[in-house]
């Protein structure tokens, strides 16, 4: 980030080089300022112009800080029930009631739930699960999908055919239904209990979605492998491994990154839906649990009690809405920056 | 065209087989039997129930039965093959193709899964129809208007609306709208069972919320497709011929802009089906999606399996319809295949 910003800050004609729409009068300066720019620098410049994408990115960075620093930010223990002091269903801080146990109090900004747990603190800790449940399946999906797609696209033949048939079936089997079946089938097994079901959730969320990435990469490879530079590499004696890792993979990274940006919110929503249905994570009752609750679980509890305490439902719902919005903005920005074919779509 | 249609319909079969096999395999991994109750049933009852529903048979294939028949002097290969496949898996699969999804275990076998689906699905279908009508009738006009008045205030409003609709899942928007309605208008999500009979206004809110995502997609696609056709030569020709503005929009631009819009309807079908599971639960609509969630709570495995297969079939058929609709909208696709 620092490298690119210093580069644009130095010459006064930064807008001229960036958009190149209006010819600059000062030719000498223009040529002098032209430093070699990589695809990634270009993409970053393009991305930076999208204000919504930058706002989304900033929000996500903020959430990462919240997740890491949750113990410092949370005002109370998110698991400990404390009806004596906190009161049952205490209202949000700015709401006053006659009962001193339920009237708003700034030490419980969003009030408390039915067992006297601070909603704000639970919300802060919930960020952790949403982020890891979004990112870890994405990494698994990429680690499986990219190699399969590369090999299927490059080698063709039987492997390619099998992949296409499998993805055809996956397309017909809606992901959420599959997730539900997976969670019910394995949720009560020994495997489903590891880390309160977090490991099972990672598997569930990544076990079929890799096919989409594999198909995307395969398509890229099919288009790229006929290009002249690949032919040139092959003529100069490069093996399949070198062509794949040095030529095909780097040139298909753009669409892969864009796809990855849309996988994350999908996984976050799926976790929330599964938890809402009561087949997501198990609640962690340990006082020092690193992942005590998720926004999905909070929504589930909130949807039963929202008439008594509206923030139990409102806070986690808004949190999920904001994180998916942020990812969508970042994803759209990345697409405009990295996927030249869809440039017009904006 | 007919051959193309036939090929697409036949492809539905392996899809359903694959989905049924995967769900059968996974559901059999689930711990606990179908007769587990809070108060344990007597072993004799469990045995009788297992026998009644063929659950005492082996899971995949039944070589024991073949050996028995062979000893008894049976030599007919067809009968032996049937004996070999007299297992829970094959019996279930044969049942699926006859439209028999087996008994619902939660009802102790008094009701079959297909009966429950037939009873609950109409409510879901009505909500789905409202959603689809809303998505098409609001999405397309808004998309057209916002493309004709590009960069106007209305255009920005439509863009914001569609961005929100695409990004925020119906699960969250459904809850937020419910919260807003209850707090601002005293709307009660709990309705009388009679409200869901016929085609009353009870279907309006769940339908609109369910269709919000699809509407936003259609709006976006219509807008960008219209903007693209705007610059095409045939539109300029049509204008040069002296056609009126509305004729150009209706006959030349809209028809061409509809091709990418038709492509959304495939994913939209999947979206509406899975969305209905959540939306019906949120709004308490007594449809199949809501019942599906109840059977998850009851661990009614046969009901879960049957509903999943039914949904997959529904989506597969919707995809066939979408493929056919391309051909109807765009003659070029019809001839090229």
C-alpha cells in the first residue's frame, strides 16, 4: 500500500496517468513519470477508485481488529450469566423503564439477554466465528478447487469429464439443502463434536463449493492454454508443471480472487442460517471459550425473544447484513479491477 | 428443439439419483434410529416397526436373500436380481421413482412423506408464485426505467435498492422487515391457520421478502442489458426508420435485453426454494419449508431425505424450463443447438 501511494503522490500529474482521458500538455513530465506498472498495481489503482469497495475493505479490517481484540473490547464475559447485576432482558442503554433491573444502563450498551449476558460483548465475540467460518472454508475451497481445475483443464480427458459431471450435479443440489443434510447427519457424531462442531462446519461449507472454483479455473485454463505465450513456453522446452505454475495459474488469478471474495459472505450466511435452524455450532459454555457464540446463534435466540428485547435480534441481524454488504462491495470492486471482461458491467 | 428438450429432461434422472444416493448415505450415518423417543419404545415394538418398514434389511445389497432363494430352487435371473437388490437403499430408490418416499418416521409411519409434501407444498408454491411475480413485475420495469433515465435520481435509487437486495440475504432482510413491521405497524407474524387457505393477503409479505433477492438481480441485469442494447446498430436503425420511442423499447430493446434476464431464473429457482425454508419459518407460514425445519428438530430422517429429493427435483426441472425459455426468447439459440 505504501509503495503505490508514494508513487502517485510524487508527480503532480497523477490523474493524467491514471485515467489518461485528457492529454496532458506537459509531455516531458508525462514520460518521466511513467514507471513500469504491474498488473497488480493497475488493479489496485482501479480498486482504489471505487469508494464503496474501499469502505467495505476498511470495515472488514475493522472487524478483524474487533475479532482479535475481542477480550479487550467486550465489557463483560460473553458466557457468564449474571442476572443479579445485569438483570434479565435489560433494555438498550437509551431506553428507560420503571424497573431498575431492566432500565437502560450504559455499562450494558445494547442491554442483556434472558440469562443476563451482555449483548454487546456477545456481538463482539461473535465477529470471530463469522470471520473464521468465512475465511477457512474459502482457503480449503481454493486449495482443492484450483489444483483440480488446473489439472482438469490442462490434461482434459477422463478427469475433465468427471469434473464436469460432478459439477453438473452439484449445481442441481442447492448448497443450503446439502449443508442441512450434512449437519444433521454428522452433527451428533464424534467428529461433529470437535471444537463444538466448528470443524464439521468447515468441512460442510467447503465440501461441495470447490467444484465451482474448479470449473472456473478449468475454463480459464482452456482459454489460456491456446495463447501464444504458452505455445512459446512449450516450444522452448517447458514441462507441464512449469507451464501450469508459471503461466496458467498466474494469469487466471484475477477471476479466482473475485470468486473467493464472493465465497466468504456465502459461507458466513450459511453459518448464520444453519445456526438459526439449530444445526450449526453447539453453544460453548466454558467461561474462557475463544469462540463462545456466533451471530447466527444470537439471531436464533433473538428471534424467540425479540418482543422482550429487540436488540437480541436487531444487533446480530444488522451485523450479518453489514458484513455481507462489505464483502459484496469489495467483491464488486475486485471484479472491476481484476476481471477485464466484465468492465462494462459496473 | 424437441431432441434438446428430451436430452435435458433425461439428464434430470441421474441428478435425482445422485442427490438421493448422497442424502441416503449421509442420513444413514446419522446416529440414533428413527424410533428413538424421549421415552424408549419396547424392543418388541421397535422390531415390529423395523420389519414393517423393511429397516431390518441390509443397507446396500442383499446377497443373503439371493443365497436363500437359490437354495429354494429359484433360478429366474430377474427374481434373483430383485432379491439381490432387496436392500434398504435399492428399495428406497425404487420407491423414489414410483413417487413413494416412504413413511414419515415422526408420524410413526401413519403418514407417508409424499402425502405430507402434497399437503404442505401448495402453501410454499403460492408464496413462490407471489415472489416470482413480484420479482418479474417490479424488477423488469424498474430496470427498464432506470436504464432509460440513466444517472437520474430514480436510477440511483434503483441501484441502491438492488445492491442491498443482492447483498443482504433474505434470511436477514426477512427478520429485519418483520421487526420493522411489528414495531412500527403492530403487524403480527402469527396468523390464523385459516389465513393460509385460499390465496389471501397473508402470502403477500412472505412472498415479497422471498422475491426481494431475485427482483434485485432482475433489476440489475435488465438495466445493464438495456444499456448495452441501447448502443446497438439495430436500435439506431429502428429509430432511423421513424419508429416511436415505445415501439423501439418494447420490440427491439426489451426482447434482446431479456436473454440475460432469463439466465437468472435458473439460479432464482434454487434461491426461491432454499429461501422458502427460512422465510416460511420466520413468517410462520405452514408450508413445506416450515415443515422441513420442524422435521429437522424432530430428526425425522425420512421426511428430511424425501424433502431434499423433492426440492432437488424441483430445481432440476426449473433449470430445464429455463433452458427451454432461452430458445423461446432467442431464436438464434434454438437453431444453433
